């Protein structure tokens, strides 16, 4: 495209002819190369590695230690409801022989500290799934397309294992309802959510389960709450008197009281 212009494909928007920073050697810009594009000026800022992003690789928890249902106090009702994820994994043949469609994911919602993450880890432990955890704002990146790329790579890693659970914590930070400003950050959030929805619609539920958690279900994008991506919503209320006693018993088992 000339000495100072490069044709790039930005997911999911399309193709653009853009500039690149002076410190980038044009001879190194080859077809199929991954590059980072500034969200404010649409210029190539740096050349990216083609392998899986190290940040994405670090999201995979190799071992979920001490995360058993016995370690989750006061959530008996929630443990029963979460069987929508566990049963198809443990009894895949039964679901296939009966022709029952497998659920893809669940949404855990409630105040912080009510056991959402702990229960998600317990599911991975009891189903022997690879546990991939994404938290806070890791998917909303500084450069255009980086957030959606990380979403795609998350599912690539998950598909590489026999069974995987992708746990997306604080999904409300990525999917605020009604926030669509003109800034690059808002656009990048929308691109990331759009890619997440595409992946949720396209993956094979026999190999991957998705668990999302939020402290504020009321601000989530309605597209994430529709049947399909999320098959069940489970509330985590503050613990009542009986639940607090159950939690105390678990954490005081090795104490002399």
C-alpha cells in the first residue's frame, strides 16, 4: 500500500489503510502478522507475537486446591442448582443417548464475598476440568482489537483440553448496560463483548463450560442474559444465621474452641 500505509484487518470491524509509528521497520510488516493499533489514532504501535498471549496462558489454574463442596459453607441450595454444569460432564453418555441439549453456562450473582468464586473452583475440582479464570478488566486492553483477541485465545486454550471451565469474574465490568460513549475505551468494551457473545454461541458445550460471576446483575447487557449463552442464573445472598454457623464450622475445624 506504499511506503507509509499498511492494510490491516481489525476484528470485528473490517479492513483499514493506516499509518505506523516511525520506529517500526516497514520491511518487518508481513501478511498475517499480528499488530497493536492505537485506539485514538488508528496507527500501528507495535508488532505482536503470533503465539498465545502469556497473559492468557497465566489465566489457567493448573490445580484447584482445597476447593471441594465440603469447603463451601451455607450454599447447599446453590450447590444443587450448579448441577446444570456438573451432571453433563460426569454423565455425558446419558445426556447424548437421551438427546438432551447440554447447557453452556451459568451466571452467579450476588454481593462480594458470598462464595461465587469458591463454588466455581469446587466445580472444576469435582469435574476434573481445566480451570481458566479471568478477573477484573484483563480483557479490555489499551489497543484496538486486543480485548477481543484475548477472548478468542481463551477459547482456543479451552478447546485444547478434554474438559475446561472458563470462569469470567466481575463480568459487569465488561458488559455495562447503556454505556456506549464515543471514546476508544467504550468501543473496545463493545468489541470485546461482541466477541465474547460470538464465542458463546459457537463453542461445543460437551468440552467447555462457562461460568460468569457478577456483583451487579442489574447493569449487565441484556444480550448476555438471554437463553443460550446463559442457561441458569443462581443468586448468592448474604449468609443467614444457619449459613454463618456452617461457615464457622468449616474454618474452625482445626481450632480449639
